[in-house]
C-alpha cells in the first residue's frame, strides 16, 4: 500500500485483522516522519494481538538506516500513539549524529524542525572493547554458548555458509538470528 507522500508503507496483522480505520490512523501518524527521509524509504507497520496485549511495531528503513519502535498496551490505538512518541524521541536524539555521519544520505536533514523538548544525551562512546576468534559453529551451538556465557547475544561464524552471524535473546524469551544479506 502506498502512502500519501513518498514513503512506502507495508502493513501486516498477526493474529488479528486490521480495520481500515486503524491502518489509516497508523499510516497518517507514521507518515508525518516522511519529510525526514528520502523517497525510497519503507515503513513496515505490524499490528499483533496476543491475548489482551495489543502490540504495534514500526520499522523504518532508508538507505541502510533502520529505526524501530514497538509498544504493547491493552488498546491498539494507545500502542500506536506510544510508538509515535518513541520514534520522535529517537529521531530527535540522533538527528545531529545522523546528519554528520554515514547515514546522511538516508535522511533529509533540513526538514528537522522537531521541538527540542529533551536534552541530547552525552556523546556515544565505547567503554570496553573485546576481541575474540570466531569459531565456526551452527546456530544451536551458538545459542548454547550464549546461554553458557549468560549474554543476551553471541557473534559467531556460521559453519554452514562461513558468514558472521549474531544470535540474540528476544524480549519474549525466544531467540533471533541476524544474518548478512548476500
């Protein structure tokens, strides 16, 4: 489904059918961020219902830049509003860094006129660095290693295709896998 402007919207519902009114509200609210991104930008909107939990998730993808927010409430409209607030905070917080860094081509920096209601955090800095050899292993072994170390993620070399992968523990207790695109 195409948006009113240049941002492409992709919407899905998990365990729920999404009403036209709900889709339009979400598209309108997320659409206000169009002015910050280049025309090729995609916004993936996911509506999910699990028992009495209404989960709304937005992932905006523009030229290698990903911005994501998710909220869970008892009401889907409330979840949508909270996600919009979270996206505003993220964009406001990183606008200067995004403007002078590698993702400059993903965003239209002159359109940043959000009110500065929150103070910008101190500069991002690395406080610890580690180096380690990437041992080839399968995904199950990587998950086991992650659990044995008590970490929330684990970087490894996938024995199947020799690419660097990351397994991680999701908020719901399940596991995720990050693989590079070929």
